[in-house]
C-alpha cells in the first residue's frame, strides 16, 4: 500500500493506462476492444455503469474509464460453476474480499445451497423454478415475500417483475433507489409534481451557470466531465459544492482530444469550488436565498425586482411562508452549519443572480442525510424564485447512479404506487392489484430480521454489501426461509444464504440475448428521461445462463400458472410483446417499438419542464423547512471523546459495491481500501499522525456496538470535524434505523463516530 499525491488531471493518460490494465485483466482483450467500440452506440449496448446521457452526436468512443472497467469486468472469460462451488465452502467464501468474490468470473449455472455440506450445488432451471414457486405459494400472506430490484435491470425485466409480484399479491418492492435517490423522488413529486429532473443533455449547452451539489463526477459519472469542461470552455460558470476536494471537480484531460493529451493539457471543470460541512448544503443554499431576498426587497422599494415575480405568481404557491422561514434563519446558524463564510455564500449568490439560465444538479452527497428531502426542496425553491424551471438551459438535474434506476421506477418498481397506476394495471390486465403500500429497503430488511417476511428475491444487486448495518443485514438474510439472487457474478449476498438459497445466473448488458424470434434488445432510461435500446455482442450460449426477462417470466409461470394474467412464456420469445404491454400501461411510450430505431432513442417528456404542475394545488410548491437543529440527531454529551460526522463513498476503482481494484488514483491511495480520510488538523488534535491505524465506533441511541478496526488515517482536504471512508467496508457503522425524513433512505453521508488509535488505545478529548 502507498499514499502519494496524484498530480494528474481526471481522465488523461491515467485513465488510458487504467483502461488498458483492466482490458488485459479481463483475459478477453480482442473481444472487449470490440465491445468498447459498441458501448453507448446506436445498435450497441448501454454501458452497465452510470446513467449519464448522450448528446446523440456520432462518435467513435462513447465510454469513460469506469465504463470500460464495467464492460471488461462483465465480459470476462472466467467462470463460476458447480466445480468452483465444490471446491470452496460458503463459509470460506464469506471470509474473502468483495473484490475476490467478483473477480472469480461470471456465474455459469444455477446452484442451490446445501446447508449440510456448506456448499452450493448445481440445480436444473426447472427444479429451481419449481422450488421457488412452491415456497412462494406456501406463504401465509403474499406480503411475506420481498421483491428487490437493482437499477441494472432493464425496463422489460423490471416491468415483468412488478407485474408478477402484484399478481402474486404484494407491493413489496424494495429497490436500490431507496438507498440513493428516494429523497429526490419524494421531494420533487411534492414540489413540481414529477420525481425526475427537468433538463436534457442539450440544456447544458445553453446554461449560463451550473451549480453542482454533493457529487463526484470524476469517479461516479465520468462522462459528465466532458460536459462540464465544455461548459467551462464556452464561458459558463460551473460552481461546485462538495465536502471533499475531488480531482474530477477541478480539471479534466479528455482522452478523446489528441492535442490535449499530447500536450498534457487540461480544461478546468469548475470555475468555483466550495467545501461545505457534511449536511451543510441546505444551509449554504438558505444563505444564498437570504442574500438574494434582501436584494429583492431593496429592488422592490425602487420599483424593480430580483425574483421572477411573474413566474412566481402564475406558477407557484407558498412563497410567503418560505421567505418567512428564510428571514427567521440566523446567519450564525447558516455559517455554522454550512461551514462556509458569509463572503463565500455571497459569492455564490452573485454568480447565481448574474446568470440568466441556471441548472442545479445533485447526487448522493445531498440525498443520504436525515434532512435530504428538505435540502432538495431548498434547491427547488431557489430555482422557482427565479423562474429557472421550464425554459431551455435551466432546471433541476438529479444525477442518477445505476444505468436504469430511473427506468425501473418508471415501469412500476415502486412500493408506494399511486392509485392511477393501480387502476391502469386493473384495466389492462384484468385483476385488482394490492392497494396497500409495500416495503422499501429498510422496512424489508427489518421484516426479514424480525421473521415477518420469509422470502427475499433479488433481481440483481448485492443487498448485504449495499445496505447499512452489515452484520444485521447478513443476519436477516440468514433468517429468511428462501433467498433467490439473480446475478451475473458472485457477491457478498450470495455467501450469506437463507435456509434455502438459490443463485440464478443471468445475461448482462454485453451479452447476446437469443430467443425464439432471434436476438433481443432491452431498453433503459437515462437521467434525462431518454429511452434507448441495448443489445449485447458476447456469445454466452455455451453457459447455462438465461436473460433476466426469461428468468422473471419463468418464475411467474411456475408460480402463477399459464395466462395469469399474461402468457408469460410467449413474452420471452419476443420482447416486442413486453414493450407492447408497457405501451398500454404507461404514458409516454406511444409507438414504443417503432421509436427504438430513432438515433439516441426517444424522450419520455417531463410535465414540469412543460410548466404542467401535477401537484395537489396544480402549481409548483415552495416548501418551507427550518434548518435541522443537528446534522446527526444523537446525544453526544455522554462521551468525552470528540465526535465526528462520517460519510461513506466510492473509490475510483469501484462502481457501487463492485470493487475493480485497490487504487483510488485521484485521491492518492494505492493498493488499499481500509482508509479513513481526515483533515490534518483533526489528526494532530487527536494526537495521531498520518498513517496511524485507528478504530471507528458509531454513536447511536440503540445500544448496539458498531465498530470497524485497523483503518489507516489519510490526511485530506476535507472540512474539520468530517470523516470519509469507503463503502461497503464502512457500512457496518451505519445504523439501519438512521434514515431520512420522508424517504427512509439510510443516512450514509451523516454518521456520528468517534476515532481511537487501534489496539484499544482510547483518547480522552472533550467532544467538540
């Protein structure tokens, strides 16, 4: 392991070198070069990585470094089959790293856990579906089953999945969005009537200012860097609010620009960079609004205005209540909670006021706090005051993670469906779906842990590694009567089996999906509500692998029987038939199959962009929230140790829970993941030095001890009092019961912890 400063830009030669290394690591070099050339291309396949959209401009290369890692990781020649499981017990596998588990290769045949031998053993597809059907049909209540969905699932698979579960009798749809952008969905539906962003990729070409909150595009959505650098070049102000200084938010060398590469040049990705405290974004925006409101009041006295009063009067409701809350907020609270000075906030307000067209974007640095819904609605309030929604070059833009997490929600993966959707299901399919709300992720895990839910079925994903409170989640899986995991690769959830456990291997984005009517394509929806087709190019016909739509349809057929409510098996033959059903069920999908031939796909539309507010009042709502009294609502008076606020984050060699390697190049960490990022002054105040090993323990009110041990301290540019560590390693510190207001999203960006020198040496420093 080494810690050394990385002086390069985001992208550049470092990205090319990393792409080449992972290309060779796949042991499938020639085919993966071809695969990369088809990534995100028309008639190619959608990148299994992030959900950033494309301009639709022809290009030879449409992948980034992390997209290349995802493709190489999936399109490997290594296989995990019955012989692998015969050699390795599940208990032994559970002792290995997350990197080791997925590096073993693609799952190649269905297997069933044998608790007597502690090994997975091959099972036929027919027997697997029969076992699943038997267990489901023996439940006392359909809501004792949990149907989890990962954002990797296609629209076709997700649509069949929700139809299967609703016909079975439950709305239990915990899904990965519950752990990331659920706060976004709740906040936007309340404020503007739709839970999606209002901008398209083309709006970035017309924006005068772009404000980025709580996101690290260099690692989490690298294709955004090209967009930001281009905006900077043409003179737009790009303003970042992010807790850590991240290379991708500073400068970018575009690997597809030969002259820039040869000259070792770069383009800045931001014009201004602020580092608020964790959870301080809402306070920072409140401060901006407070300054702008004072200017507006002065302008009104002189017969003018700063706010867009015509827009506010015609399109909004709640301004007076909100501005009263702004006036009541003290500058002491704003600066203390944000960690920014008045002058810094004033500078941000100046940039905002002087821009005619503003886009506000955010990601999980905003959505994983207790007050995330309030923070997002604060961002929306700012945009509404200036009429920055519903015009070109402006709007709100939540940047999603998984490539189809937004699409899955669009086609019905929602534990709290609205009545209009349920009525449409009844109209199209002839049965009355369950009306009661189902479980989200936190509720599902609590139910499994308590034994009130008996079955967990995962359409993709890695629940044990992705969710908080790692040991508690693993225990919940062990208690389940049956766990079923549909996956491409071995992961942590598979090696924490239920009493019965089955792994069903599925095709990935890169694979050819051959069915009775020939090769099939699936569809995905990006962050800009663009729907486009994806068809793989890797031949997996030698393996005992099925597509996700085929697995879901055959499970449904085995459980529900024929024509209940559709001919499940005929849908597998030709996915056009699935898309016809989607078209009948959801608005915006007219001529679904025909429009897939359009270059770049088609736009679903956005009601708020059209100034059509589907709220209860028929207008956009300015929501009035007080700033939180505490970022983490815990009593720290009972400890003599200093309490820090911790966030979990990804390394650069990682996508969600998939760990590609041990280097975090941009942050200067090589060959290690058990690290803690801390301000140098905090390290000194603790009586420690850079490189010391430390233990971290959570401060929470449920009496459960949560601790991680022997993590190396790394000095970093992060506000004092804040800490960062990688997930899933640090997920063990996040209480399952620590969740966002209204959203139930785990608070992975605001965890109260104490830090002690490893080997039990406790430090007695008074809490700050």
